[in-house]
C-alpha cells in the first residue's frame, strides 16, 4: 500500500481568514486615543487593530474599546495582566470580545433603536382597551 491514499494526504489550507482574537475594554476615559491603546498593548504582542467606538451624534468615545491581537496566547496574557488594573489613567475591565466588530451603520441602527426605546412615552391610565358603550336613549316619558 502506498501513502498516497486520499486519507493520508495533507488537508488543503483553508482560505478563510484566521479568527479574530479581540479584547473588549470597558471603562476607558473620554480622552483616550486608539494610538494610546495600541502603544500600551503592543508590549504583549502584535496588534492587528484597535477600535474605540464613538457616539454618532456627539463624536465622543463611548467609554469602551477593542484591541485585536494576531495571537491567542498574547491576547490571553494581555487580558490576565490588565483586567482590573489602571490602563492609561483609568481602571478598566478586560474580557474576550464575544462578537465580531460592528460596522458603523450597524452601530447607528442599534443606537437609534436604543434611543427610541428609552424615550418617554405617554400612556393611558388603563392598559385595557376602552369599552365602547351604547348611549341609551332615554325616553321623554320619564
């Protein structure tokens, strides 16, 4: 038997890009910039991307951000060494990001829904539908 059987051949390389390993940082100051985070976290490994979402209307940072690493072990080390510590002036909470990065349009749609759901609404006193009563005709014989 030869080793060239289909079961022993090497698997073809997947053409899908490697899975992103992002850290989610909560509690960032409003003055922080993506270059600051890149410089701070680069001591743990190679950084692929840094993203600090901004409020669509005010253009101010929303207090959280993402740091994407190329290597899982480097991201894990960064998480372990920075979670609950002071990062560039504020104490931050660091966890692995659960979702992929959202496109700006996705965030605008999400923010509009949130703002609408939080706006005050006028409600009637009763939550039951109104009952429609027939006007009784009163005879003049009374």
